[in-house]
C-alpha cells in the first residue's frame, strides 16, 4: 500500500508549486489541502506541525518533512525515494 502524502499549500505559492512538481516527478500521488483562507485544514496543519508558519508543509506517512527546501534536501541526499516507498 502506498504511503500517504499530505501537502498543505496556498494558492499563488511558488514553493508549493515546486514541491508538488517534485512529488509528481517521483510518480507519487498526494493529498493537497489548500489553507489559503485558513479554516479547519489550517488548524489541522498547525496541530500536526505546531511550529510551522509557512507553506508548503509536507507530511510523508508519519514523518513531517517540512517545506520545499527540506523536501529538496532529502532528494539531494538520496533519502526521499526511500521515504516515499514507505
């Protein structure tokens, strides 16, 4: 069973766009939650990552990856594919 990937994002966010493009290039599906206007998904994001103040916030399985820079660091280190594989 594929690992669940959640991406909290906002409209017009270039880092969100890049993060989603990287995940798509890996051939994985992900759940995108738009928190542009706040609401319950923003609250959920803050509960899952209390120190997070920016988007995107990316979760792969139970791992809070962080934002776009964190995602690319994992990829550059060769660790992203293993995390995506579960």
